[in-house]
C-alpha cells in the first residue's frame, strides 16, 4: 500500500491568538503549551481580549509545518503536536493569507475565529507552503501596500457564520446559500478514512456525532408526532 505524500517546512516562529485565556486542549487538535519553555522557546503575551502564544524554532525541537496529501495540516515541535486539522471542506472555515515570508491562518471553530501566524525562514518556502494550502483552504495573497476587498462569497459566508453563532434567523440571507454548496473532494477521502480507522479515539468520536444527530432530529420527530395527533 502506497504511503501518502507528505510535505514539510521548517519555520522560524509560530504565533497563535486565543481569546481570554490560553487553553490546553488535547494533542490532536488546537494548541498545547509545551512543558519545557527553555527548550521550546515558548512565551505568552497578554493583550486586550486574549493571549498571544509564541513558539520559536529551536535546535533541540524543530518547529515544522506539515501538509499531507489526504488533507491533514499539522504544526509540530519535535514530537509534540501544536496544531492539527483535517482540511476536508476547509475552504469554508479556514482562510490563509500570505505576506512575504509569513502565512496567516484564520480558522473558524466553535463560534470563534482563531488567528495563527507562521513565519518562514525564506519567502520562497512560505510561497511553496501557501501553494499546497491552496488545494484545501481559501487563500489570498496580499501586498504590504495594496488593500484587498473581500469577495462576495467571503462576505456571504461571514454573514452566515455570524448569524448561526448568534442564533439569528437565516431567512434574510437567501443569496448566500450558493457559498455553502458542498463539493466532496473524493480523491482524498480514501487516505482520510484510513487515518480515521487507525485512530483508537475514532469510535468514540462517531458515538458523539450520532448523539448530536439524535439531538438535532428530536424537534422534527416532535413535529411529526404533533402533526399525527392533529390529524387524529
């Protein structure tokens, strides 16, 4: 069985803005703070509204960005996973912007936007990584001098996301539906399914998804029961 192709870039620094407090989530998602601050060259900076965490490259714990062909993005420091995302349909919830030797990621998750800043050792390396990201996420290349206005689809998606996270009615956004049409990238699904099946935590995740679907279906079931009672 052929192994999936993996692309890696060593970076000079990783920065992540997190609102209010610096979380310590599980290793296979989000940011996990290194335990040895001296070795990892990690630091935090409190700013209005949240915290910036900075991790710098180090000779004993290389800072790596990794993208695999089955749509997995990871930031690693030595053997530790700093960030981990499956980028299936990520054009709807991850935006990447490149300015010279830096790539900035805006990731929409759980009703908030997380900002990540990756600093590369060379502009050519940032461009190479950016080209690979473009297969999976929404990308935009900016000049330091020229401002770029958001596209119609970007505005529509933002309005939908804001409406959903504030429990507003979506009836006022009929024209935004086109921005949410699903296009499944079937060429990467085989690798993704293989990776999921090898993860011992995957069955538990499937169970959580099923519970969530059951909760979403409860209102429609009640409506059907009420309709039958009215007919009787």
